[in-house]
């Protein structure tokens, strides 16, 4: 189940060592970089073990620095108006062309098809996180064969005969399991899970993250599945199997599970399978106080933190151990006020994974799982 084998029809699987040597890549994110639907590009710019990002294509932000757009910090990755400009900056043709958006439709437009076919003719491998599997498309399949490139359909699951149903073996996983869930989609669950995993490891607590979506798998998560592409009968079993695999292969002190959607969401319900399959002993909930309506459904109001916590704890035998804030549309003072307000209201710790020190995330975990305290090291200097 290792994610170093993206389900696909061509080429040998990645090995661990190959995945640790980043491939150069250009990301296509037209009109969406730094926005909600550009979350794949946003995530890869913030963190990636698998790819070294050379440039992002978004003509509406051409000339800007990716890090400044996302976090007001220069990272020297330029935003380009088109593929031609990106290739000029790259010098050599990069190994990969990544589709960096997650549109609600999950499908390519005709214009996007033309651009990606053009990248193939230049000899670039395609990394596709959509529900539309390009290896199954005759035009893309023929183009990839003619140009000797590989199309990675990240979300494509294995054959159903190879998928697992829930077995109950999750009880054999003896280390704590923490799921990072949210009150909406595209709210920062993966980012928080990634920062938390890194912070725990930096403090001497061996943490492994389970990726559950296309972006986490592209970034280099060593274990996981694209859960929203799996038939419902197998979702809980595949989730369970990913956690068991990580536990048996890596002997971690704690396992962090990336959430998807929200348990209360009318369309994105994969949190239910994550809760049932991984059986987390704790949940960290991600919320955007400045968001009044669901990101893809503006007619649907955001749930309250209290109602989401009640739903999670009623649905699953777990406890919400902390709250993390997505600070979109908020000033730093507003972030601080929100942290204090939620801590007082909910009687659990709260923080912002991006705007505050990651040490607060570690403290949140230690408060809920004090046995991990003996693993802790001094904060690295």
C-alpha cells in the first residue's frame, strides 16, 4: 500500500530512495494560486519531499514570489504567466508537470487538456490529482507513449480485488492515533497535520503521517490512500490498512492522520471513513473563524466549532483534544483573540499552526497523551 506506488498502468513503481531524491517540477495553477481551489499547488509550495518546484503558472499573479503570496515570506519560487516563461526560468526541461488545482468538478477543461498535452510533447511527466484518470484517456495515453513519458494518476485506486474491507486489526496498533479533522473542506487540515508531524519528530517523538488525499501523497507521505476515490465499501478497510502498515513498518510513537472534508459537510463525507477506519484516540479540529459559509457551497453556513465537536464525539469513540485555526481574513490580533476565546469556551488548547509556534501543537499532543512526554527532547536550536 505504500504511496510510492502511485496506481497507474505504466512504468515501475517509485522506490523509497527514488522518492527521497526530489524531481524537478512546474505546477499549473491558473487563476487559483493562493486560493482555495489551488490547495494542491499551495501545499506543494509550502512542503514537498518528492518534488523540487521550479515555478508555478498563474498569469493573474505572474511576476510575484510564491512564498510572498502564500505566507508573506520569500521562497524564490517565481509565478509565471505561461509554460514558455516557466521553461525559460527553469533552463532545462523539468521532469514533471503537476496539475495543481482541486476543482469541485474534478475534471480538466478543454484548455487545460491542451496545455497538459503540450507539456507531454516537451517530454514532461504528468502528475494528475484529479478524479479524471488520464491514463484511461486515449489521447493522453497515445501522447505519453509517443513521447516516452509517464502519467501519474495519483487518485487512481488499485483494482477492487486488491482492496481491503475493515477487519478490526486496528486494535493491534498500540501507539496513539490522532486525526486532524475540520469544519470544512480546503481549510488547512493537511498543512496542520504536516507541521504537527514534523514538530513531533523534531522533539524526539517519532511521528508518521498518513496521507488521505492527492496533495499529501504528492508531497511525499510514506503511507496513505486517496480515500475519496475508493468505493465506499472499502474506505474504512483501506484506511485501517494504511495505519497498520505505518505502525508495522515504522514502529512510530504516534500516528497522525490527515483529514478530508468535514463530518458535517453535505458533500465531502470522507471524515466518516477516517474516523471508522483509523479509530483515532484523539482529534485535532481545524476551523476558520473568518469563514462564514462553506468554501464550495456559499449557500451553506459554516458549522460552529461546538456542533462539530459534538458530532465527532457522538459519531466516534474519540475526544477532540485541541483546536487549530485557519487565519484567512484575520489579523494577528484577531488570531490571538480567537485562540483565547476558544480555549475559554471549549476548555481545550487552541493555536494556529502557521501563525504561532509549532511547539504549541506538540504541547497539545502531550497534554492529551502524557506518556509521550518521556520521548521529548529539548527544542532544537
